[in-house]
C-alpha cells in the first residue's frame, strides 16, 4: 500500500522557517546535515512517526540565502486547526505575515485564513472542530 510521506520546500533561513512552523504547532521530527552536499534537511510535522502523518521537509542549501522562485504551480499547504482566529493571532504575535484574515470561505461557511512563511510559501488554515 502506498502512502503520502512529505512535501519538500527549499528555505533561505532554516531557523527562521522552523520558528514560523512552530507557531502553527509543528515541531522538528528529525534533521540530517549532509556536509559533502552542503545542505541540511529538517522534517517537521505534528506527530512523531505517526502512521499516515504527512510531513514537510525543509531543505536548506548552505550559502543559498538569496531565495528561490516559487513558480506558478505550487498553491499552498493546508493545515486543520481548532480555532483559525486564535491561530492567526498567535502567528501575528510571532511576527508572521497574515495574507487573509480569518473568516468564512467565499460562498461557504468553513472558516479559513491564509498566512505566509518567511520564504513566501502560503499556508491555509482551515477550522476543524
């Protein structure tokens, strides 16, 4: 049986990115420094090695601090939270960028918000009771 493992994104400042995703309730699951390749991989998520739990792989290429083109194909990550408005305030207080304030989705009732990580990747917060 197949399973979804992770999504990889490249980041300019690994510690700044980790601080942002911590505001979302995620934490570092494992890290691998590869000196010969001059990069570091950090896998983050909500649960340690939980079956079926997808992760985000943050890849930091040493010395690549100028950023990356996000391209037009990537949309956003989606994360379920119990209270979108509270999550937005926590992210705002932590210095995060709010792209869309908490409120119902257009033509619907589900409460969502959009925030942006330090590298410009968007994260949709979806309220789940």
